[in-house]
């Protein structure tokens, strides 16, 4: 048979695996804060915007009028108070009349401030930098206070939220690396644990873990499903063999070792496994050669022929005399 790989010493981990949908870190509905008619749309679905950019204009004629009215009332009261202060210096007005006018001025200033604020709300702005994902409003539409106008989301970074059994809590830590595989394309992403909830969900016995994916290809979108793999334990000096070398035989995990020119059947105890390798906890020593092809048809003590080659995997394995 072809060249046979040796058992090696290396690192292997066990994972908790779950499926989660990717979500933006921030997402919010942008609501109308004043009533009026939509005058102009300045952003559309899919547009990238920065915090404070104008998304939409509501007709502001009524709010301009209210502001001018409030300004005029405040100006009138300021003039009256100035005259009253001069008269008060000559004891021509009572302290009560003077204080009443001062309070009226404060109220007028507050009314002017509210009118100015409502006028500013006719310019609907982005609450944070991100992308417009939904537009609800149309030009000419009459909106009330609280009417949804847009949905915005910040796609950088994306988040995946999974619920991990509470027994794994001690094995999780912020910034711990996480592997993700997109279900739609098989593309691999890398993230890290951002948050571990401090409480256990009493109904499920799980802890919510938030995974942050800071970088990803432009084809990835919120709503994509991904398989999330979180390392729960890692062993740095494990005896490793290719996973394909293992055979299940009558309830035992078995592999064949090339002892000179003879196939030696070994019952082994298997620890952690990943996509490529398996950890052998007993029954094999580092450096021993294991059969990775043709082993299913081998028997203990059968003569084999090893042909040296530069390849480690994917080689064909043949028994002597076949």
C-alpha cells in the first residue's frame, strides 16, 4: 500500500455546535416625531448613510409659523420686562407683577424652544451610521407622530446569538475564537465571543452567548444562517491520527498499525475528534504508522507492502498479492 502517515502530537479541540442567524449589531425603526406631509425622500433602501444624514423631509410651513409666533411672543415679553425693570427701579410696580412677567418670559422661551425643536424634527435624520434596509414612507403621505418611516441597520460587525448549555459556562470567555460556516455557501467565517450572559435561562438551562463577526465577504448579509462552533476545551499535546484511519468493529474503535510488513489490529480509546483528526488516548504511540486506506478489508497479522511516496492522504492501499 502507499506511504502511511504516522501518529503525531498536536492540538485538538472539542466544540459546541449550534445554528444561528446573523444579525446586525444595531437595528432601529426611524419614526416620525412630528405630524405632517412627506415632502421629499432623500434616501432609499440599500443606501449607506452616516449618522446625522437627512433621510426625509416633512413639510415644515406650519412649524415655521409656530416658531415665528413663539419668537414674537418672547420678544414682546422681553421688551415689557425691560420697561418694567426701569419702572421697578423707581418703585412704580410691585414685586409680584415683576415676578409674574419674568415667569411669563420663561414660559415663552420654553415654548420657543419647543417650536424650534419640532421644526428640526421635520428633517428626519439617520440615528447612526449604517444602511437603510426598509423604506415605509412615500412622498405626499400624511404621517402622524410615531409613524414608521425607515428601518436602519449597522452591518459592521455582524452578530450571531447562540444558547449554550449551562454546564459549558466555565469553558467560555470573552474574546474566545469562534468558527462559523455559512449554510448557504459553505463559506467559513471567523468571530469571537463578545458577550456571555450572566444569567441562565430557567426554561432551557442555557446561557446566551453573543458572537461578533468583525470581517466578512460582501456577499454575506444579515439573516444568513451559519453553523457556529465554539471551542469548549482544547488539548495541546494530544496523539493525533487522521480520522479516516478509524474503523468501527463490533462496538470498538479500531485502527491498523503497520508493524514492519504486517498489519496489526489495535483497539484504541478515542478522545476529541474534529473534521480531519482524532485524538487517541490509549492504544497507540506518537510516531507509529497507521493505515488510512484499505484498512476495512485488512485482518490482524496480514502481510502488507508499503510503497514510499511523498503524499500523505488520498493514496490507494492494496494488500499484498491483490
